[in-house]
C-alpha cells in the first residue's frame, strides 16, 4: 500500500507540472552568473564605473591602460606586458614626470652658428708673421731703425702719412686705400662732401672712370693707379723699374723721405708709392701698393706702411730687395712694376675750377683741354670726361 501511494503522488506531481507548463508559459529562469558570462567581461562592472573605463581604455591603448591600471597583481602583469619604456604613474593614474626618450639631439640656432663659426675659422687667417729680414715697426729692431731714421731726418713724410694711415676696406683695395691716404696727407681737397659738413678722402670718395666694384673684383694695375690719382686732382709721375735703375729709385726715396720739413706738415716733395710683388719679399700674395714713409740711411732700409694691416703691420724693407720686388714682371701685362711720385698740382692763374679728368690709360700729353661740346660726343666720351 505504501508503495502504491508513493507512486500515485509522484505521478500527480508530474502531471501538475506538465499542465502548468502547458497552460502558462513562463520565461526561462537563467541565473545571474550565466547571464554575466554571456554578456561579456565588461558587464561584470557597472556602466560608467572606474574599472569599466579602465578596461575601455585598455581596448583602445594597452600601453595607456597598463599605466592607468590600479595597483595589484593584475596591474603588475599588465605593466610587464607593456612596452619597455615604462612611465611612472601615481596612485590616481597620472604621470609624475615625462618619460626619458632616446631621441636625436635638437640642434638649436646657437649650436648651428657655433659649428659654422668653428668651420669658418679653420678656413680663415688672423694676420701673418713677417719674415725675419723684415722687422716690424713695433719690434725692438724696428724701433732701433726708427731712431736711426729720426736722427738722420729720414722721416719727413712719415708723420703726415701716420695721421692719415688707414686699413684697406677690401682685400683688393690696396691701391685705392694707398691713394686716399696719400691724398689726405698731401692736403688735396676732394671738393665734395664726405659726411655731415666735412670733406675727406676715403675709399668710397675716390672718383674713377670705372666703378670701384671693378677694382674690387679685378684689382688695380700700375697705370690705373696713376690715372685715378690724376683723376682726383693729384700729380702722378709713374716710373717702371724696367725703364729705370736702382740709383734713380734711391734718389726718389731720399727726396720724399729725407730732409727737414719746415712747411707746417705739408709735403712739398710729395709721397712715394711702391708697387711691388709680395712673394719676392718672402710674404704671401702677389701685387701690392703701399706708401714709403721713411729711410734709415745707415742700414739702407725703407719703412713701408702696409695698408693691409689685417695681414702685415708696418715694417722695414731693404732698399735693394724692394727694388727687386718692383722689377718683377707682371704676368698680366708682361711689364714690370715700379713706383709713383704723388704731389699736389701746381696752381695756375688760368686754371679752371673743374679741370678735365683723363682716364687711367691716357698719359699727360694726351689730355688736351677740349670744349664741353667736344666732350659730349660719342668718340670723345670714351677717353675724356668732365668732373
């Protein structure tokens, strides 16, 4: 009986369950744990929570998520899986200091200019040492020679040239600078305003038949020097060494440098300018112009005021050696160099206020005084011009 009752109750409960399931369909009951497993790992946290934001960042940037992960074992694992460059983070996930990046050094303008300056300095020069046989004026030997020249009245043109001594503004302006300082020493008035209310000769104040840029590019020849000197109102007497001798040169040096000057600083005997080859003297370079300012008769040495003071200071040169340097043949025209005697032109009563200026290649006898109409013609404009 007991067994029969138990079987009947079991069949009744099964029937009721089947009936209820057929009559009232209900939603399948799924546990919370299974629903979370189906929804994914993000649904384990609330939307907008700190952990969900961290996981979202991890999906976008694993490196950033590893940096902003909370402390713990999981965070350590993520940091270890991140790239080698680790970023130090605080507890809140913020960066304490910027990472050390192995980048190339940034070259600033100051560094670039310093490198260029070092590179350019290796290709430049600051002066040149003089040969031993050419003592500088400030050296002990040069001072002894200066005393000798002063005792023998061999510095007549030195003091006037020393007052107007200047350095050439361009490497090829030796002739231009020598001429400007010689004109100032002779007291030639340029008749043109320099600056302010003053009239004074400089490199830019010299007038010529060609622009000064031509002399800056090509230099100045021996004939051009004499022509530009006449063009600016001075008397020039050029003498080539190949057409003269050393004795005549010695007489010209004594006339310009030796004697007592009692004319209140005015050089009545003019200024002597030498055109020579530097290489013959043992110096670097070739053709050069410089005025001769003194003579030491006992030592037979002349004082050369070198206008390229950035290269060589004023120095003493043996007279015979300077003559050899002037007698050197110029390969440009196949002629020798020489010396030029500059002086103030003699004043004439019938002289014009604005005289005719002759070009460099025209000699003295080829400069007739032409009327203004003749000078305006095309054939005369090539050789003559009015100032």
